[in-house]
């Protein structure tokens, strides 16, 4: 019945929708019969600053990282594409909109038929439970595509009005009794002409610059800094310096926290409160910033507060970059080329294929619960995912807190990257337990987001990843069959008109490479992104510390591991054992738990500078 009504909607919508795409002056674009919110790109400066501070410290908003192309990787600039867009009108409208000439299987149907939503344990014995959450923390440093609230919060998918403005509801399936779910399209760029392809914005800087800690705008950074007279470059904290500052300003990602769920924290990224693991990472790195700032102040009493803040931020960012390239990416079998030098011709901007599909593989790694442990790794409690969404009480509870969350995830495995997803990600995603009005299915949201962004099919990317030069029209079912196991291929063939498989679906389900955790397609997209992020960043740490006088500082940064940062900020460091590679299973080869004292520390004495003589 729903599909009969939907076909009627196709006819009505052709009469209703104007083909106009006219931009006004108020950050809106006229689409689908209304003014839709859009994102205005910053204006490129005519010249970039060349003072001493600008040559050592990156700008907060990413502008002028590249002197010749100042907007490369900057805030509020477009996501780039690795392949031409795949909108049904070749401009902006995704497939499964009412006037689409081709109807793809609904995202609900695909997830119900191809994926399994359950709480069965299918652990990956190579990666720790911390791995997917570090990946998310990293993701929130480099990409954010914002979207407005849906115009209709309870669509039926049976009215053309359900598809107005930015609304692109997820259609109910033909065979299941799931509902029509709300969904809003990502804000497009406010482009200059009416014929431009719809491109989505990255609302934060693309660079690995720890913007999730420090923010991507001066306004946010200033709110995060401790402005007390004796702060000396520290970040604002609460609970005697142990927790993030409280956020009392309502926002879309804060005002839905119910009474009794702890309230909101403030950080450089608006998604800090999504769940307890993410909040724990934010808290960990804020503590580490303040720890380092205190040492730098002690060693350089003549430094100003700004000097201490900027140098501490540089150290934190450098260490974080080192962890990304030497711990995280190797753990998921993404091996980037050896870094040689900065290349100003490389655009480091985020690819929509990366942010909208490939780097969402971690959703399949998430277990159905958070194990909370004592410092000796005995279990305190197991918290279901649904109780960890937008619930900061566990972080605030000194009997649990950040230590229990991080050590619990270190001690257990992640899930394998496959068709299995935790049930709470399909039934209770970011929905309070008291809300029984509906559900959000994370896998379905990922599929719908890919269509919203006009991603071409999976086949377009795998044959590029394989280095093939054949035309898309020559891809055969036999070629597709070789990418998947027999059961998966049979289901894909039943669900889709091959090769029209969504990129997220094909990338998650394709055969893995050798002993790797990823298939070749996602592996290639992720590798491309992180190579560009490194080579195209003028402030990548190996470029910042490349001079001979900084050789010892660079060597010291390369000694630091994520395990060391965790140990630095545990209350009982001297009595804790921890694996050296915390993103991998402690049961894996040469990764047994060792005392925190055995981990190498950052030599902050290398940052001591002589006190300048008093002015004459």
C-alpha cells in the first residue's frame, strides 16, 4: 500500500516541485518549495600573515594553512568528491525522492535483509574495544556535516509535504512493519549560480588539528580557555580539574538530555555528549593539556598565558597526529606512504565518500554494552548502549568515571567489521529509554546519508580501488560476485538491480583483504584521505619540527603512545598495568599488559627556554 501511495506522490510531486535553485542573501537556498538553510564559505584573504606566531601555530579556522590556496581544509568549505555525483537530476535531488525516475530499495529494507541487528558477541581478537571509539574521536576532529531539524518530525511518506525543504524521510519497507522515519538532508553550500551541483559543507576544519578539543572558531576556543588570572594557558575544567566544563547553553545536541542524565559538558566539538566513551576521550585529552601546560609554566615562568596555551596545543596536536599514523591506522591495516615533505599542491579537504561511507565502518565494531572495570580490570558493571547515550552521570560518578570506561574498553575486544550491528544502534540510537515513539537505525541512516550526498554506487569505487580502467557499463554480475561471499552476493542480487549497491553497504560487506579488517574499497578511500591530510597540512608535526634544532623534540614526541597519555591521567598510575598498544587486543602478539612506569614519557624539559634579560 505504501508503495502505491508513493507512486501517486511521484505524479503529484512533478506538478508541485519547481526546478529552481535560486540563492538569496540569508544563508538559504530556494529548493523543493521552500528556503533551505545553506552554508556560506569564508572569504579567502588577499594575503596570509607571515609573523612568527603564524609560521609556528595554525589558525583556529584552518584558513591560510595553505598560503596559495587559503581555503584548503578551512571551516565551512565543501566536501570534495572522488567521483562525480550521482543525483537523479545530476544536480541535487537524491534517488527515492518523489520525482526520482528510479526507486532503490529502501534503507530500512536493506538493513533488515542484509544486516543483522542483535547483541551476539562476534569479537575481533585483533582490536580492542577502544578502537572504534578512538576512530570516532578522530572523525569528530576532521568532519562535521550539519543538518537542520526535519520540518515534519513524524512523516508518513504518503504525502508530498513529507519531502519538502530538507526533509528526505527514510521510506518504510515493503515487507516489514517498520515506520517512515524522519531524516533531514545535510546543509548544502550556498553556491553562486543556479546550475551548481549540490555540495555539502564540512562545518569544521579538515585537518588533524584537535579541533574537537579546542574548537574550530575563535568564539568556541575562548569559551574553552581558562581566563582566570593564574590559569597560564589551561583549559576550563570542573570538579577540581577532573571533568570538562559544564555547558548550560541549549543546543540540538544538548537540550535533549533528560533530567537525571547528568546534563551537558562543553568541548571543542558539539558531539561530546553522545556517549560515555566519546566524553571520556574528550576528558582525557583536556586533562593532558592542563598537565602539560602546568609543566611548561614551571619550566618557563617568563612565558605568557597565550604562549603556554599555543605551545601546549601544538604538543597535544603533534602527539595526537603521531598516534593516528603510528597506532590507529596500522591497527586497521591502512598503511600510508612514508612521509617526506609538505606539498602545497595537495588539497587535504575531506572527501564525501570518506565521511559519508568509508569512515563509518566503525559502527559495525561497536559492542552492545560498555564494560566498566576497576583498575585491576575486574568488572564493576556492564552498561547497555542505550543507557550510555547522552548520559553523563557515569562520567560524573567518582566510583565509575573516565578510568572505568577507558580501561574497560581496553580490556575487551571490539566487534568484527561485518554485517552484524549492535541492536541498540538499530532500535535505540540516541533515543531516551522513556521514548517509545520510534527508533533510529544507524545503518539505515548511513545509507540514506550516502544518497543525500549523491554518492555513486559501490561498483564505481571498487573498480577504481582495483585499478581497473574498464567502463562502468561493462561491469558484470560475475565481477560483482567475486567481491562478496556467496550468501551475501545472493542477497545483494535479490535486493538490488546490480550493480546499484550503495557504497556503505558494499564497503561493509565486501571480502576483507588478507588478514585485514577492511575490504579493499574502504581501505583505499581511507588511505587516500589520510595521505592527503598529512601531506597537505603545513602544520603536520613532522614538518613543524623538521629543523635540526627541533630534532630532539620530534624524537620525544615519537616516543609517546596513547597508553602513555591514559597512564598520565589515571589517579592510580603506579599500580596499573596496561598494554603498550591500547587500540589492539592485549592478548595479541607482543602486547601484554605492562606497568605504566615502563612506558616512555614526553621529555618536556626540552621545551625549557632561557629567561630573557630584563629590558635595559
